[in-house]
């Protein structure tokens, strides 16, 4: 646990890195094959989200809006705009699902989207995601929970070889893919919800699509309740696991706060060994564990001299801090975008809920900053080391292929952090 834990005392966020719930929900819907996210709110909310994710993923992002204004919100309460938006969408394309999420404007008005959804004669999943509370993680989780509650069919039996993975929002597409492959190596068939590993992984499609391509299908979501095992990663996904367990009382669930570093990877491997009945892990997993052990030794000298400041979403923050601590890194400050139970697990000299202004005030006392693209404005003028992680990353290509989890990703992350730390000292 951190020696100091507090929320910022400021009455506002001056330089926020916090992102909104509707953005998180939209991203979750993009992890469903042939899904059209529909943001119920002002046109600017959707435009910002579309540009934001287009720049981050370097991919065309399809989102629709109900284009509500303050006037139309008062006059029709939003009912007509949602029904008309779905009609307009389905007149041009044929999505497998429409993913509806609310915004601050329509939530303040109090639109009954559950009632409105019943008026729509088309497959639709809704999530209440006001942007005046929560953040990216909770928006993603609310959409995932909505997919489970509104699509998954109840079941009474279990397929022992079937696993459902519930990944938190900060896991990159390649990380989700690597976790799925890791589980599959123990003999399981794995489904991730949501699944960006086949939709926003940077693959080259035949043409620009008007709908999300790749991701878990609606049919696969419908049949998730007969899985023998549910594995959730990140505390934000615990309500989703509970919702899935409601669909099948005998379904078993195991939770992991994160999958960064040696200890967490060992715990994940031990669980899969126990569940699968195997005596030893597959040989490639054993090999990567030895590589991570060696990487910890090789990077210890460099990281042990380095003071880090991290600013990130809670589920990612706790994992990155743990991975650095295992290699001897000194975490001076850990800044979270929102409050979370994860912050109780973060080991740092100081843990707080704040913004990038808080990071700027502490920058002179650290060597390396780990945060998103906006942290460049803090690190570069002060000649501090910078390692880009989280949303957004508009500076680098290939961020969807950055892998920091399990044994393999742990090697990459530790070595990258050590190289950044060494370059900072030499500079």
C-alpha cells in the first residue's frame, strides 16, 4: 500500500488525463463484430470521440450520433432522435448490433433509454454512461455489463473447455490476444468480451468498412453463459463477472487485479494449471518465464537508480507499478484518473487521484514519467525520461502492438523502461 493516499484537494481538474464514460462504452462496442456504436447526445461528443480514437488507433472509426441539442432534448426527450437514428443507420448498413450509450446532456434530461430501446425494432444494447461521473474504465465496464445482461442467454450446464476473458479497457489489442493465447495453451477455447484483439489490432482490411470488423460476434456473446470458467482482469470488470454469473449459477469465476510482472503471471499460471489438471505449463511459457527472470536481473541496476512518476487509469496503474517494483524501480508518485479499489494495492511513496498538473508539480523530483501523449508537455521541457502508455498515444505508431503483460510482455516492458532510464541518466 502507498505511504500516502489522497485525492487532490483542487475543486477542478486543471490539466486532466481523465476520459469520459461514453468514450469507454464506445470503445467496448467496437470490440463486437459488426456493431455500430450510437452515442445519444450532442454531435460534438461523438465527433470528439471519433477523432480521438481515429488518431490513437490509426484506423477509421465508425460511430453514429443522435445529434441531440439542448432544444430537442427538452422538446422530445430524446425518444424520437434515437428511433430515427437507428432507422437512418439501418437504411445504409446492416449492423449485427447497435450499441447505445448516453452522455451528460441526455442523462441530465433523464431520458429513459431502457424504455426507448423497447421501441426500436432492431438488435440494440444500451448503457447509461453519463460523462459527469466515472471515466474510461467504468464506461467500458458498463457497456460490457450491458452486453452480458441484455444478450447472454441463461444456461444451466458448463463446457469445461470454454473460458470467458473479461479484460479491462487499458489492455491493448495485442495484450488481449496474448492473454487469450496464454489461456488457450492450457487446452481451452477462449472468448474475450469486449475483444479488440481482432477488431482494432492494426490489421490491414480489404477496404474501409462502415462497421467494426473483427471482435466477438453477437452469436458468441449470446452463448457465453455455458463457459466453465470466467477470468476477469482489472477491478473495473468485477460487475461484469457478477452479471455473467447471474446467467449461470454454477459458472466459476476467478479475478486478477492485473497481469503485469512475475508474481501476477505466476498466480495466473498456477490457476490455469490447477483448473486444467496439468502438472507443468507448456514449454514456451516456461521459456518466457526464464527470460523475464533474466530481464529482471539485467534491468535491476538501471531501474533501481530511477525515480518514476506514473499517471494512468487505475487498472493499468497498479500493474505497471508492480512490474517496476519487482525490478527495483522507485515509484515516487502514482496518479490515478479516478478513484478505485485498485489504489489500495499500489505500492508507491505517494498515491493520489489527480491530473497532469499534479504530475507537473512533482516532475522536478523524478527521473522518468510514464503516462499518455499529453505528458510530453511536462517531460520534454524538463528533460525528463518519458515512456508513453495509456490513452491517448498520438505520437507513436504501433501502440496497439505494445505488450506489457504476462511473462513475455513483462520482458518487453522492463527492458524498455530500463533503456529509457539509462538514456535519461546519460542525457
